[in-house]
C-alpha cells in the first residue's frame, strides 16, 4: 500500500524488451535502501524490485501492466515519480493508494494560476471522480477540483510541482490514474444492488 506522497524522482536509464515483458532500470538515490522483492510505486504503478546494482535497480512489467499504464511511453531519461510502500507504523499523509493503475488519462490543459497550476485530464473508463475527492495521478495523491464524466482537474502547489514530475508534464502526455478505492467499492456495490 502507498500514500501518494512522492519520495523522489527517479530517472530511467535502460529499457529492455524480453518476450512480452519489459525490464526498466532506474537510477534513484534511495536504491541503497531497497531490497530484492520490495514494492515501489513508479508513476503510481506498483512494480517489484528484481535486481540492484550500485545506485540503480531493475523492475519488470508484464504485458498486462504495459497495456493498462503509461510505462510504454517511457524513454531513456524519463523522470519517474517514486514512492516506497508505506511502513506499517507510518502516517497516511495522502490517501490509500494501492499502486494498481485503473486507466491512462491524457493531460488536456495546464493553466498557470500565478503561484499554482491547474491540470485538466480526460480518461476513457467507467470510473468516477467527485469534487474534493481523492485521485492518484502518476502516483501523486491529489484532490479533485472540477469533476465531470470522463474528465477532472487538480491544482498543484509549488512544492508538488517541483518535487514530482508534474513540472515536465505537457498537454497531450499520458498519465497513470488510480481512482479512490472507497469510491470504487461504493460504485461496485451500487451497480450490483
């Protein structure tokens, strides 16, 4: 489980195809603290550490993951939001984030609001957002500002802008979206009643 509070930005160093899988090698300053088989969220996608060497570690994505996330769009040098899993005695500063990406969204607008930024996104799934509800965008826990069918917006404070990969996001870019788990359970329950 994760909180959506990004610890740092990693950099993609290598991308290697092997059958239907892709191995990603990522440079991170917390690599020395990682262990093989540990979960790390990469732009909100939970991946398992399979190898560690000096300040780089490797994770593997299967075809199912590649089909449902923005990992295929990563290129050498891509900046990736990283978060290690929540320690059992840790604080839940963001919201409950599972690291299971629901769908890919598209950034449709970035508005400079003189000290903060408003980002708008569209997506193509049955998932819902609600104003003032939680959403994880590229693994970052955010509050929904505007909500409509298949679109929403969020506002970013300067700290989040600087210390996540939002500062490198452009209109037209894909982002990983994980909708609020409580909202997903309520929607499922309502659908079967």
